[in-house]
C-alpha cells in the first residue's frame, strides 16, 4: 500500500511517479479510506495540487485548506463558490440571500436567507411579513411562487394539503396551458391505467 505523503513527495521530485490532473485512484491505493475514490486536483485559489476525495463525481473541496480558510472571510459574490444567492431546499422550498441594507432583511434567518414565497408576498404588499403571517401555496407545489396566482397570505395556521377548488383551478390551468392537442384517455378496462394521449 502506498503512503499518501510518499506519493506527494515523489510528485514534487518530478520523477516517473508524476500524477496528472484528473487522475483518479481508490483510497486503498493512497492509504486513505478504502472504498472512497480520490482525484488529483488543483486548488482553484492557489493552484496547489493534491489528492481530493470525490463526492457526486466532483472533487469534494475545490480549494486547499489554507485557501478555504481565507475564503470564509469572502462572503457572497466575493466567494469562489458563490452560486447566486438562491437555492432549493430538500423539502422543495426556494431560499434567497438578503443583505442587511435590504428592506426585507428582518425576515431573514441567521444565515441571511429568506423563503422566496414569503419574500414575493412581502414585496407584493410593500412591507416585511410578520412571523405569524404564513404564505400558502394553493396548488401544493412549493417552488411555484407565482403571485398573484398561487400564493395566498394566512394569519393563522394553514391546513395541510390543498382545498379541492384550488386543485381543480390548477388542473384547469394546466389543461388550458398544455392540453391543446391532447385528450384524456379513460381508464383501460384491462390494466386500469389512464392518462393523456395525442389527439393525432
């Protein structure tokens, strides 16, 4: 088994053991976690080359530790890993980054983010929302933040799920928008499947 420090020492020497950027090895070959894969990667900050664990097909960290420590002070657009200040949560809601000079900053959490649906309704009203004011998605789609249209303001706890009339209204909207040239097929007597099929 090769030692990771020995490998980096050989690499500095420039001998036959020189690694190529993008080269991938198993952890067992490097003296690291046995099943993990590692890639020979250059830091985006300083260019220093090193073995970096692969996560979802990409290097786990784009920067070496020293550049990463420096970049923590660079927040927002100054950070090399900035993704625009907008991201989708695992639960389906969209969060937006706000700054202290923003009128709606009082709605932000401790990480300076606010739910996009709350921000849209607040901007529609022209004022920040209070904590007890809740925003409800009529059609139940958590990233469909059309206002007016899909968002409504509640001042008490909203029920789970959607009202029948809201679901039907959304279904008619989908049919009107996408249903031209399609017809609904009634359930098949053999397999009991139904769905949309081309009229042609």
